[in-house]
C-alpha cells in the first residue's frame, strides 16, 4: 500500500500461508533493513503492507514465543532469501558465514561472484 487510502476505500489484507516467526528472524529482518539503509516504513511500501502491520510484526515477543504473519513470504522474496516461506522462518545467525553468503549471493555481480569463488578455492587448496 504505497499510498494512503481514502475513507471509502477498503483495506487490502495480505493473503497466503501464515508463517511463525521468532525474535531471531525479526533480528535478521532488522539487520537486513539496516544493511540496505531502509526503515520499517520503506519495507512496508515495498512488500506492500500497512506500516503499522510491519511495526507490529517486528515487535519483540515475550519469553521466546512466536508470532504468525502472512507477510513472511513477501519479505523473503524482497530480500532474495532462499528459504522462501518455510513453515517456521529460520533466522541467519550472525556467526553463520555460509548462510550469510548464500543470502547475499543474489545481490553480487558476476565479477564479485568470481572473486568469491577464487577466494574459496584459494582457502581450500592444500598447501
């Protein structure tokens, strides 16, 4: 919903599978927003959704619980996260470099991908 709706317009609600998210997933979304220099309002405009819905989705949950949302698949698609819309959204731990690289891979140009390939080959070659 990139524009304000008039009082006579009906709000369009997201459709699709309800997916559970936890605080770790939310932290991953917040980190991705920070890396891209986006606000929650920017995210809402791009998926599209109401800003309050995105804000509510990213609020911390008490004592390790989870929340469900139909926006998870849209967010995964926007960020090019490979896992699409799993039953339970899995966060990328900050200390998991392989998942981090997999998530960032689609945004790399061909020259950068080749550089990464050569670096990995160099590091894995027996000396």
